[in-house]
C-alpha cells in the first residue's frame, strides 16, 4: 500500500499503519466476580465506570481474563462513547474496552494522536443496535511518527496550548452559568413587579384596583360561560337532528360562582399593592387532555392538531408532530383549546415536567398535559408563560408520586400566581422580552465561541501530527532509526517465543 501521508510529513518523520504497529486486545467478561475484594478475587475489573471515573465496582480472580496495565491506553469499543480514549489501569480488561500499547513511543504523544481521531471514530461506528468502533477505520489510520525528542516538544506545546484553551473554555462556561442566574433574576424581578415599577408610577391613575380587577374577571367568566352554554345547546340540537350520531356534546363546566374567587396565600415573595396573589384555578379554567386509541388507525392522521407532553418545552406551538381525526376526537376525553392557551407538562421524564408552551393554533392534547385557558378571558398568555418559567423548579416540586413525581389537575389549579391588570401584564411581557432577547443573543454568542474553541483544539492536533506545531531539529535522531529499533526488538521477542515453543515441543515428544 502506498503511504501518501509520508510524502506530506517532514523528512525526519515516518508513518506506519496503526493496526500493524500497535499491540491491541479486546477485554472479556470474567468468569468469576465479587463485589468486595477478597483473597481469591483481588484483581480489579476495569469496566467503563472504572475507566472513566476510577471507581472499581467488582473484583475477579483473573481466570479467562485479559490484563491491562498503566502503560496501556484504553479505548471504549462499544456504546455511545465508542472511540473515547484514556490512560490505562492495572486490572482485568472489561468486555467493552480495548487496550492499546504503542511500543517505545512517548505515551502522551500516542494519546493525543488517538484523541485527534475520536470525533471521526465516534461518528463512523458500526452496528445497527449498540454502536461499536469500526476496526477497518481505526486500524487503517496512518500513524505519523516524529523523532522521539520532537515527540516531547510536540506534547509540551499541545499541553501549553490546551491549558490556555481550557482556561478560555472555563471562562466561557462560567459566563454561561452566570447568564442563567441573571436570566432567572430577571424573571424573578418581573413577577415581583420590579421591572414595571416606573410604569406603575406613570400610570397610577389608570390602574384597576385588585377588587375591580377580580370583579371584572368574574363578569368576563360568567359572560364566557353563558356564551359556551348557548353554543352547547345549539350543538346538542344539531346532534339530535343528526340522529344522535357520534359523541354527545359535553356541557360546559360551571365557572367559579360569584363571590367564590378568592385570593391565594403568601406567594413567598413580595408583590406591589395593586397586585394580588391568586390560584390558577380561581382565574382560569384548567383542562386535562386525552389520547385516542393507538389501535384505531381511523383516529389518527386527521386535521386536528394534537400535542404530546414531549412537545411542551418552553416554546410556542404552531404545528404538532401528530394529528387526530374528528372520529378520534369524538372518542376521547381531549378538548380542542383556542390559540393563547397555556399547556403545562404534568408528567414526563428528565426535565419535561413543569415546562410550558403557548398554543399558537387551536389544538387538542394528551392526558399528561394541562391546558390553562388564559386567552379566553382576555389575559396575556405570555405573562403566564413567563411566570411558569420563573417558577419551573417550584412547579416540578408540586408534583408527587412514589415512582415518578407528577402534577394533576387539582395541583395545577392550586398553583399561586401574582395577578395584575391586563395593561401591566403587557408592560411586564414587553420588559421581559427585551431583557431576555439580550440574554438569548449573548448565550448564542457564548455557544458559538465554545464551538470555535473545540474547532481550535482539533486544529492544534492536526498541526501537531503533520509536523507544523513545533520546529524540527536537525540534530534529532530521525524516526526511521526509532522504527528500526522497534522492529529489531519485535523480531528478537518473536525469536525468543519461537525458541521456547520449540523447546517445549522437543521435551513433550520424548
């Protein structure tokens, strides 16, 4: 095979095929293991956790095992981190790891070469199920060998540059974390009324008192209920006229009766005198969705948007991954909610629970989400949306459950929020949008700089292994002599093994 890399390297360098040069061996699962170290099982088992975190979880007696050493490099062979490389450890090599040894090389030089290939190895894995390193890719890499003294200079320069780069990355990450704190502080101040303090002062003569606001809410809810009641009566008549086909229209639920809208208790933070602590369910109607049967094909792929809890992720929803048919809608408990409805994820793995979204199109939703109809009484959906962002961690704690904490309709309805006039809600949202836009733009810039830092890291490694990172010293012993010694040592070891094998064969034949 023609070695094209050699022609691009400095004259004092050499290049070899990795698989023909290094020693490598894949680990095996031990036949016998013990959780605690004992007289028999006293050899540490080096699995992924031991390799990455230095935590030894089990021990073995070494029977049927393959041993790895501190002088080796270990590479993750299977799983999402395939190709990840690190320093070796003494013990029984785990079945998902491979030990690699570079004879007579500067250890760090060899390590940085493998590190330079990680991204490519990890993104070009094999296997339809669990991914694993592609041997054809790994072992056919051309390994550029610098003179031994130059290897030392290259390692020193890489570590110097990486140290500066890591300091820069640490500063960027610190700034990003500080930005998160600032963002949360802005949200907190918004719902303490601090962002609109000047606005309230300038508009004091125009603001409704809390009592006037509550009275208006009650009137609007009653008017809305009467409107829904008339719509329902008309729908029932139409249903009866059609021979009672399909699901009978559901009667609208009674809103909180006159005089029953009550304030919440202490919010846990101070709010302006013109604001009031209220319960979500005492101001807005709260609904829980449903999912049509997955076994009925005729229920799906229709014209009605249907939101799953996974789509509720601090966002605006203009369309959905799945849709349901009118038949599917009629055969489930879900409802179609108007634009401006807030959806709250009540159940979900990871960080899903407690996140919210604003419906920008009419849509139905599943049983793991609650719909809070904010817009139907003329309130600002964005005001409630941002409020839930500010209370995200608290909202997650409101849930309960043995295995997975969850919210439900009653808990959602019992969540307290600060109520202010619609005019001030708009002012709060405008102030927040301006400040949060600045936060988002700065966060994007920080992420861009972090990406550039990783690109720079790869550029450093590329230069290192093409002879462009440090100067060449004519007095260095060329890599060809180093390779000749390595080859001579290999031949000597092989000769010794052959000699011992012949002696054993001679003895056994007598």
